[in-house]
């Protein structure tokens, strides 16, 4: 009868907790009457349930227990299904931990966390570092990361059999705590057939709460990644026919190693039929490198209209750019670029960023002492040379914004910021520099006048990055305030504000057609935004740490992003999928850049190397192959080691000369 | 439960003047402190990244505090690492040692130098993908090690790894080299090999392959010490290369010599008893001699080095007989003067060592005995040739047939009997066989009968004294006076005669006598033929 009484009490407690007032009342009545007690013992299911419910008070131990059992079961499961089941462990782990914290069992939560964190260290070390700090219920509320995790469900793709296995296990062992966590926080997408391959786990890497669903939705949106109509390159192609006569000799020298040469020759029709055939074969091979149409009649890369009113370009400038394009070296995996390296000396650890103008003649460095310094490399070479040039130097330096001994300085000092300068960018023509600083402002400087022209205020927190658009005039900025903004040089207010990232926006980059910008963030995602309406049109998920650098391929089809761990990911913009991760760097990838015709990718890293990667090989991967297994097709072509100089920026000139810059640091 | 102990909270509370902090508050605060510290550090790391650094500095923490609208912590901006010291008497209390600075001192101290201003230099990191070897670039050796690994890791098959080959061999030469190497290694008994050797010895086009061949020989000799046919084949290849007049082999001699010397004086060559390593040693000895002869004038230290090596091998009693054999053969091949200078002075002492090894009673091991006999034969030949050379140079020595005293014959004969008995067992070069037969008959004809007798009498004396070994090389001056050209020198002991053999003016007759004393009548076969015939008449 005592036992009976206990059962009654449990039932009453349960009903009370669940808020079944009527049932509770009924039970009480029944008990009071004590006429015919329900035979609980004859119903084993019910008894079991009640039994578990009775344990709910010490459920903290059950989390620990249940998780460790689930873990050992998973590890001993069949190899074929193991990796799928392993994916389940991580969300179960973090949610168990947060449940325990939420219930106030902080000590136990901490031990639980420390016991099992090693399992997930490899994949999720940064998330774990964040969660490690969660020590009370209030932290759960306060911390955005934890909140978003709690509020959303994790999507896990799992095959039917693994799913059955898991359910079977959970039922058999009656680990209701685990079952609860799984039901509450995991959304299984059960697929029939074979389990998916291990490498296809991009989604699992980042748990960003609700993002997953929206990301999928967002990534359905249409993107016009084609190049701009009437761009200079297109004009060059058209003009090619006229120019070909004068450049025929050059053409013959360069025969076979360049698109432009080819195009010109095709149009001028001066080459034999055999070479044409060759070219056609090549064209077939280079399916993805089709941005350059082989013949003007069938453009493979779609042309799009600019959504922004584009600035006009003077004819002289246009001519000089055309000249550059004509003289461009055609790089490929067999013809690697020449690299000119600019080393900053005696920076006293103060150099925060560097930037190189398109022609490599100007180098800018942003320093933590709020200064921006610009070196004119052409003058640097001539210094102490002819007296005429010296005099010229002196005459110009009087106009410089410089200190007392400005004449002796090898650089132009731009002072105006009141916080560390985190980014600098040259306008495409090299006549303006933009710098962004921790003082929340962006400043526009003129290299002609050596003076500050405009101070753009709009961000509320340090501005981490600023980038001129490929056509100039417009620029984009990224800030700690979790927004990216689009500006134009002539307005002091931003034109667009892109909000949506869950953490700092660390880097920003323009798409080749100026209609989109990409932003990389500390929330480990890269987003693509429509410049015209400010909407997020793509979310690229896959990085495991903060994204530090972005680059867009000149054909507008691909994007490369480098992160804190040394990983570079190559993305297909239209599908939003990662084509291939590029492993090779051992430390932060500060900078990435595509060569002008898009065949090479250069990356600079804190591990003191510049690496060159082959882009075209990856492009040849057929679609279906891409989806299954993601073979590591992008080849590392060359590693160029510097002398203990971390590489801060790399930049291809219009003629495909690669410039790189970094500060010599002794204590590496 | 938190990494921050509640004691730390209490200490901090005390430091800002709160003395009555209740333990509950401390416990509740500790986790929050930890959370806030983590939050600040997270922001600080962001600031670090945006300053393009991988090391966190105090400045980063300050900027992180700034981001949170907090006052930065002043006084920690020094560039050097902060050194925390443990407070005495407290387990968990640390402080930074902050020295009191005298204001006056600071004022009076000279201004420190202004830091060097930032500058930019430019250099070529790569020219068309290839890093030029300039001081601005990292050394090339360091870089590719990890670069190559990464390449292999990324894509094992399609990476074109370029080997650092400075001059490129033509396809034909590569094939030629591969073919020769293959024949040498596997088919050294075939006719093709002979053709190959001929080709190597005569072809003028093999010059580009010389470094490869020398390396090949050196490499394979080191690897195939127990493979006799290969060693022999390699030596033949070496000889062919040396014979080739069109190639310039001098720069590679230093690679080649060790291998040849190895084949001469190695402890073991081949792994079977049947392997005729004696022959290989003879071959190598000839090779060494030819090299010394050909290049001795270019590399003046070549022959001294070779002889030193061989002499060491010869004089080292711990070395095996085959090694001694090789050394003797090598020295003998270098010419009679080398033998006279280096072997003869040590001959007697060496023979004393050798004697018991050859005797049936003392050395039971058949192989050892055989080896000892081989060495004996080599010594005999070396000494004999040396003597032959002397006798030929001074033919007059044999001319005067001063009829010796016959009575001494018996005595000599007795000594010779003993020798002869051993000689019978001895393996000898076939040419010398006759000598053993006619030993008794020839004795009287020896013009140096008297010397032999004198030497023989002294033989017993010197048997005991074994101090004439290497020390006799020191050419004691006093002996010079003692030894005259005349026959009076007969009083001198065999050992001194041998020791003085290097001296041009030492009587060749004395030498012969001494050698006869040591080797018995077999030595006579080395006297010039002319004298033999005349004596038989």
C-alpha cells in the first residue's frame, strides 16, 4: 500500500507539472474515495514512464550518464553509419550542457562539459570556447550565440537506417533525457538510401541556429553573376579586330598563351584553320572559364546591366587601362606570375594593414598609431638619384601633410584618424585612398593633393574593412557593429546598410559587376548582398573560424574566402556551394586575390608564405562529381616563402604582375 | 566551478576597499567574472586579428575594453612580457614587480634614441614563379620541405615536381647509363659486358656520364661488399673508365679511389669461400697503381695517401690476412722502390708473425693457413720483384762468381731444409715451383754464399729480437757509417740490411742475402734469368 501511495504521489506530481488540473482533481477524488485504485502494476509501460518521471529530480546525472552511453554506443556503431551518428552527438552535447546550466546545475554542467569537450574540439573549438564561458542561466540569455542555439533546431541529414538505429537505441535504453534533447533541438532530415559521405558535412560544421533554414531559402534567390555590359574588357575584345594589324608581330610571339590573342586572331581571321580547331577544343575543355566568349556571337558569361549609375571615365584613363589589358601576361598553371614583394621595415609591430595600388606604384600602410603612410615606389627607387627629381620631390613635399622633417621622409604621412587604422584601399585609378579606423570613421584621402578630403561617419563601432568598388566612386565598409555599408564618395551618409550577420563583419569585397558585395564575418559565414535593394542573396556556410579575407573571380562566377585557421574556400556563387577547400596555410590567411583572367588564386598568410593555386583545374570538375565527394581539385601550384614576413596583402596588377606586402617581424 | 576561485574575488574586493564581502556574493560573482573576462578576450582576439597579428598584446585588450565602453587598464602598454611575481605568504596572489623610478634620474638621463622610421623596400619574391636566390628571400632549402609535402598531400599524381637538375642528360645517355648499370649488376659474365667495357674504355661520348658512373660505382661497392661478381664487375667498369682517354676523370677520382681501395683491403669481399677475392685484390692493386702512375703528377699527394692507407693496413696486426694481402699487393704494384721503402724494413718482423700461422702444427684452421700462405706468397713476390729490380739495375753484382766455400753448404742446407719443408706446403706462384725443386742444386751457385752464411748465423740472434719493426724506419744514422759498400758489411744483421734497403747505395747483394735468409731458395727465382743460365752452365 505504501508503494501504491508513492505511485499516486508521482502521478499527482506529474499532472500538476503538466498542468492537467482536471485530471489532477480526478485523481485526488479517486484517492479520497480510495474505492478502486487503478492497477498501475498491470500496465508495464505506464509503470516505466512513472519510474522515469520519478527520476526527473536527479536528471542532471542522467544527462551525463545518457550522453556518455550514447557516445560509446555511437563510437561502437557500424563504420558506414558512424559519421552520421557522430553528427548527432555534438548538438546533443551542447544542448545537454545548456539544459544543465538552465536547470541550475552549474557544477555538474562544468564537469560534463570538460569530460566530453575533447570529442568536439577538432570541429567546433571556437564554439566550445564561447560556451565554456556560460556559467549561469543569465549568461544563456545574454549570449547571442547560446540564445540562437536554444531557439532553433539543428538540421541533420541522416539516412533511414541510421535514424532507425538511433531511435531503437534510445527506446531500448530508455534514455529519455537524450530523447528529449534530440526531439527538442534536432530536426532530422531522413533520406532513404545510402548514408551520405563524410566530406559532405559542410552544414554540420556551423551551428548558427535559424540560419540554416533561411540560408537554404535565401540561396534559392536568383543571382546575375555575369559581367557588366560594355565593360572595358568587352570593348577591348571588340576593338581587337582593329588593333590586330598593328599588333600582329606581338601576337605571333605570344601565340597560344592568351585568350585575348586568340580572340583577336579569331576575329581577324588571320590564323589557319588548324589553330582554330585547337581553340575550339580548348573552349570545350574550359567549360567554366567561359566568361570570355571565344567568339563575340556566343557569349558564355551573361552580361548584366549595372544597377548602380556608374561613374564616367576619362578617355585617357580608359586608354591607359586598355593598354594594360592588352599587355597582360596570360597566367596559367605553367606560367606563374612574377611577384614583387614590398617589405615594411621598422614597423615596431604597429602595421595593421597594407594596400597596394593597381599599378603597384603606391603602397599604403595603416598603423596602430592612427597614421596612414603612403610610399611612392617610383620615387623610392630614384631617391638620391638625379638632383632634378630630388628638387621635384621637395617641391611636392611642401604640400604634404607631413611633420617637421617631411622633406627627408620617404613616405607621405596622412594624419587624421584618432584610432588604429584597420584597412586602406586605393581607388582603381590610384588617385584616392580610403582608410577605415577604430575611431568608427572612414576617411578619403587624395594622393594628388596629399590631403584628407572627406570623413565618413556612420558606423557606431570600429570599421574593420573598407573596399573601393571595381569602378571606383562607390565603396563598401564592414564594421564591428555587425553591418556592412555602401557609400559613394560624394555623400557623407551611407547609401545602404546591410544587416544580418550575427557577429562582426570582418571583411568586404565587391563583385566584379558591382551589383553585389560579399561580406565575411566572425559568425563564420560569408554573405552576398544585393547592392541595389540591400537584401542578402546568398549565405555561404562552411568555414570553421572567423573569415579574414575575400576575393571575387574576375568572371564573377567564383569567390574565395580565407579564414583564421589557414583554410581557403572556393565558392560557386550561383549555387552557394563550396567547390573545394584549399588546405595548405598553417595560419591566418590575411589576403586572397584572383589573377586578372581568373586562372590563378594568390593567398598571403601569417605563416610567411604566398601561395599560388590553380583555379582552372577546379572549374573542370563536372557538376555531378562536384556533389559527390568534393574532390580536392584545386591544386597548390607554388609556395613562395618570405623571410619571416607575414603577408598582409596580395594584389594582381592589370598586367598580371603580383604585388605582395608585409611587415618584417623579428619575433616570429 | 569557475576558473576564478572565490578567494580571488575576495582579494580583489579587499583591494578596492570592500572588507565585508559575504562568501555567497563571492561565489556568485566568480562565474560572472569569468564570463566577462572571456567576453573581453574574445573581443581582444578580434582586435588582434584586425591588427594582422597572431600574438595578443595589452593593446588589444585595451581596444576590447574600449569596444565595451570601458576604461582601458593603464600602465600595461610596455612591449615586453609582464612578469608576475608570487606574493610572499600567499598561494594565489600575484603582482607585477613595479620598480620605483627616481624622477630626477629620469629627467637627467640622456634621451633615448628615436626609433628608426618605418620604410618600405621592394624585391622580387618570384620571377615567373621561381624564387631568385637573393638575401631578401628565405633560403630555398627551408621552404620546399613543407611545400612539397603539402603538394603531395593535396594531389599525389598531378603535381609536377621539378628536380634540381642543373644539366640535363639526353635521353640516349640516360638509356646508355641504365643499360650499362643493369649489365654490370646482373650480367657481368656475358659477352655484352665485355662489349660494354670496351665501349666505356673507348667511347668519347660518355663524358657527361662520368659523375653518374663514379657515383654508381661508389654507391654499389658500398652496397655489394658481399657480392663478389658485382664487385669485380664494378672494378672492371672503373678500369674501363680510367682507360678511356677521352674523358676527364680527375675531378671524380676522390669518389672513385675509396671504392677501389675498399676492394683492395676490405676485410671481406664476397660471401663464399669459392669467391676468388685474391684475384679481385690483385686487380684492384693494379688499378690503384695505374691511377697513381697516371695522376700522381697532378695530385702530388695521391700516392702518399694511398701508400699510407695501405701501410696502415699492412702493419696493423689486428687486420686479417686477406687485408694484409691486399695491402702488400697494393704496395707491390706501386713499384719496387715502394716495396723497398715500406715493406722490406718490416719484412722480418712480419714473417715472424706469419711463420706460426703457416705451420701445420700451430695453425689448425685450414683456411687461415691457406690465407697465411697467400700472404707469404705475396710478400715473396713483392720482395723478389724488388730485388730483381735491384739486381737488374746493378747486373755486375752477379757477375763475379767468387767461388764460395763449400763447407758452409751443409749449414745453409740445414736451414734451407727447414724452409723447404714449409715451402712445399706453401702455395706459390707457378713460376716459382721450379725453384723449390732445384733448391739444393742452386745453392752453391749463389755468389753471395758467404753473406748467406753470415746472415744465417745471425738469423738465430734476430729471431728473438723483434724490435726491428716499424722503428727501423727511423733510419738510424749510425748504421750508415757502419755499413760499407764492401763485403765487410756481412757482419751486419739481416734486419739492418733490410732496414737500410731504402738506401740507394745499400748493397743489393746484401739485400738478396737477407731475403734469401728469410725466404729461402724461392727467392732465387727472382734473380735475373741471365744469371741463372750462366750458373747452370
